[in-house]
C-alpha cells in the first residue's frame, strides 16, 4: 500500500473516531453513528489495500517461479 493511501485511510479513521467521540459527548446519536461508519470505512479501505498488495506480491512471486527465478538468479549473480 502506498504511503499516501495509508495516510488517507488512517485520516478517515481518525476523523470518524473524533466524530464518534463528539457524538457520544453530546448525546448526538446521528453524529456518533456517522463517525462509526466513517471509521469503519477507513478500516475497510486499509484492509482492502493490504489485500491488494498481498495479492500483487503473490502474483509477482508466482510469475518469477514460472520464469525460473528472478533476473539476477538467471544471470548467475
């Protein structure tokens, strides 16, 4: 996951957490729920980015195995 994506996801989580806390403190159930949704959306995006990166790495490794190793190994380095 890129640092930019991770920062955006963490910022969304923090914003949601803050809204949730303000909603709790002011007895505003709507704001609390909105904050909870926003926090969960940030967590879901972070998990999706992580899964995408893991799948990309696995595909790259599989490709290298099918090609007989990485470029350095083929050249004897």
